[in-house]
C-alpha cells in the first residue's frame, strides 16, 4: 500500500467495532454472540478489514484469536471508534425517550395548510405541536392569556400588537380571485375602482386580510358586500360564482392551478401581507417557544 492510498483509506467503522470486540473477548464465537451476529459474518468482517489494511492483524490459535503486532497497534483506535459509536447510540436512545414538550400553536385560517408540516418538523426539535385554528382576531388574545404558546397569522406590514412580539416568517401578495368566466379576467390587473360594480365576499372582521383589503379599497364601495366569515368561505363563493374576493396568492394557488378560479393582480401600493409568528415578549419567551421561530421561517 502506498502512502497516498493510506491517506485516502476509508475504513468501515462496523469492521473496527467487530475487531475490537474480538480482541477483547479473544474469540470469534463469543464476539458473534456479543454482537448478535453469525460467526461467518464476524469472520467476514475481520477478513475484509485485514484485506483493506493489507497486513495480518490476527492469528487463530485453536478456538481463540491472538493479535499480531500490527493488530495491537490498530486496537486502541478501533476501541476509540467503538466507544464513540456506543456513546452516540446512547445519546440517540436518550433523545427518543425524552418526553416531548407540548405546545399549543394557533393558526389563522389562511395558514392552516402549514399545520401538518410544522407539527412534523417540530418533532425533530423535541416539541409536540398541537394546532389550534381560530379566527385571527382571537389568536393574539390566546397568546396573551397563555392558552396559546404562539400564533401564526397574516397581517399588514404596519400592524403592531401591544405586549406581544411579531416575528416575520414569510410574506404574500393579495390578489383578486374571480370565477374563470368573469369579465375582469381579460384585464389581468385591475384597479380598486373596478370593484365598484362587483359583489365582494368579505372574510371575518379583524382578520389581517380583511384589514389590508379595507386599506386597498379605501374610498371604493363595491355594489354589494357579503360577510361570509372566513377565507375558505370566500374562496368557495368565488368558485360558485357568487362574487369576487381579495385573497392571499398562496391561499388560492391550488384552485388557480386546477382552473377553478382566476387570480388577478391589484393595481394598489399595499398588496403585501406578512406571515408572522406572534409570541410573548422576548423577556417572557420560553426556550421551547423560541425554537418555533426558526421552524416556521424554514417552512417558507
């Protein structure tokens, strides 16, 4: 073996562990029992290691095994690898046994599609995320009174919430949702005043989307306004041809892709909305809740 070959050698750690156990017990059969392997499997790993090293590491004497000088030189390194792998295994076992920290997190209706992905990734952080969907107006109060550890909601860039911290984890654009055959489809982009002759489907009062839509339409009064209570209801109403609605682009993306609704741009300066994680103030923020901030930012 050349020096260059030795430098680039990558030894299978499992073979080193097997070698260290055989050396410790002095027997292939006893090592096989300790490792829960067959004797041929243990012998095969020893041969593979010896072939890779290119020098004899052991000799068989009767039913036992004796290390050569090269084997004795390799043994401390093999034992160190075995100890490290054992410690890693214990750490993993400890992490799996450690109880998960339960956290109840509120989701606005616009962002419920993120709940399952967030709950799955939270497990990797040792957190048991319990999703709680509420009207956006109730989410902040839930964080204040402690019934929610945090809340994910849609809000305008200008909005603040007294006594709470808002962590920006994403953003979206408000667009006009119309039925596929609607006359406005031909325009692609529409100015707010174009909605004066339309039936507008309004989500719940106090929601981030509702508040920002009111800013966009300031001074514009649609022909009819229907209070339908949620973004889901507004989207369904658009599908059925009951009216038009201002909705986040991501919220209606699947329906646009499937051809159920058409998405039109709004010629207005305030179409951006933020996705924010609402938490208690930093001074009162539990470490478990703090881990959620990076989690939700990574979902975008």
